C-alpha cells in the first residue's frame, strides 16, 4: 500500500520534472526512447499538428525494454508512428543511444550527417524526464532552442497507462537524483531545485524507491 505522504511527494516531483512548455513549431523533433510507447503516440500527434517536418527517434534497448522492444526503442517508436499516420520519409532512426547524453549527441550527429539545418528542437520524452532531458540537451547542444513536450496526463493517469506504480515512482526518484548530482559532474546544466522538492526526493528515497538511483560517481547522463 502506498501512503498518502508518498503520493504527495510523488506529485511534487511529477510537477517539478515537467517544464510546462507550450509546443510550438520547430526545425525537428528529437524523441527519447524508453519503455513508454505513448511517447511515440504523442510525437505522431505533434507531427500531424504540423509542429515539425522531421523526427529523430533515438534509443537502443535497456534492461526495461530489451524484452518488450527487442528491435530497439527507436525502431519500435518508428513503427508505431507510421501506424499512426506519420510518413516513413519524415523519420530518422538513431538506434545506438543508451542514455540521455547519447540520445542528444547521436541525434545531433545524425542530423549533421544528413545536413538538416536545425535552429530549434522539440524534445519529446516521458513527462517526468522533461527537465532532465532539457538540462542535458542545453549542456550538449547549447546553440539551438529547446522546447519540451510529453504526453499530457496526470500522475494517476500515467501510472495507470504504465501499470506499475513502483516502476514509475522509482524512475521519478532516479530522474530527480540526476538533476541534483549531474550538474557538478558536468553532464547537465545547473537548475535551481526548491527545498520542498529536495525534501520530497529524500523522503521517497528513504521509503525505498531506489532501484533507479545511480552512484554519485556515475559517468553517464
């Protein structure tokens, strides 16, 4: 049973980890692969609304996706987007990235290789990954404008869509830890983190939502 305090702390992190950007037309979309196929659905919707002419789906597999997405996250995202009406020629697949830093670096390299002019990027991710993805992108590719987007859902709706509350809360706690430790490791830009967010993170960590934490000497973003 998840206590009321845990739900309240999770809601604080959920709200903080989203950037609150209004989607607007950009040169390209860079989409971060994950276990959540809903990210591909949101990307397809944004494409069909005219928000960008080209999509880069980025992602290999992880311990969470190796069974459900055996062909790689980016490829499964591509297949889903095509099912939803996105033309194949509007999609590039970057199949090697295994963390957020690689998502950004490898997507940038692919776009440069394809000679795609980029002045702005709509960065599409899971809702609770918006802020960390933005911080990583700003660090690694600072000379373009970044706009964040994700599926518009409440935390309970999102948990229902995934079907595993502990997985979602563990991942949110892991994302928050990275926002706190990665700036000093040089992986992401520094952002102000309010005291109530730090306290919520610490309570959730102490309650055992720790499976996605990384050692503070981690060398990846």
